[in-house]
């Protein structure tokens, strides 16, 4: 009986931690939902241990503990597959971004080379202080409801 109470207490702690992580946006909703569902299922098993025995006999597993171990392995396998999919997607995004940065750097170097070959000398400007920045500031002022001529 003490083991079931320990399982319930652990589930309550897990739910509280998940809600705190969700509240501080350190875990995405799609992951939190899966973990919360798992924690609720464990709470049900902890509160009503007969359900595991009933499910084991329904499925044809000899003992309830074997069913729990099989379920735990299935959950861990699912988590591993999901994380592998996410990792693969992030690696692809990282590779694409690195390629785009390399192309942009190449374009900047070519423009700098063309500019230096033409003999023109331009004073370096702070980022965001050029003519384009003034145009952007004017457009932003209009979008915000500012009126220049009033």
C-alpha cells in the first residue's frame, strides 16, 4: 500500500513541475500534454492498482508488473522516436541557415570588393543609421499612426 501512495505522491510532484515548466515556457504545450496524460494514467494506476491486474488479464500478460514494464518500454521508445524526429528537423534547419549565412557573407564580400575597386570611399556607418534606416523609421512611424506633416 505504501508503494501506491509513493506513486501517487510522485505523480502529483511531476504534475506540479510540469505545470511550472509550462507556465515559464520552458516546455512546449505538445510535450507537456503527453507528459501530463502519462502522469494522470500513473495516478489512476496508483489509486486503483486493480486496473493493472485487470488490464494484464485482459491482454493476456501473466503478471501486472510485466505489463507495466512493457508499457514503460513502449513509452520510452515513443519518446526516443519523437526526439529523433525533432532533432533531425532541427539539424536540417541549422544546415539551411548556415548555407544562407554563407551566401549572404559571400554577397557582402563581393559588394565590398566591387565598392573598393570603384575607388569610392565611404565612411563606415553604425548599423541601422544609414539612409535605409531613415526610410524604415518613417514607414514605422506611419504604421504606428504618426503624422509627419500635421
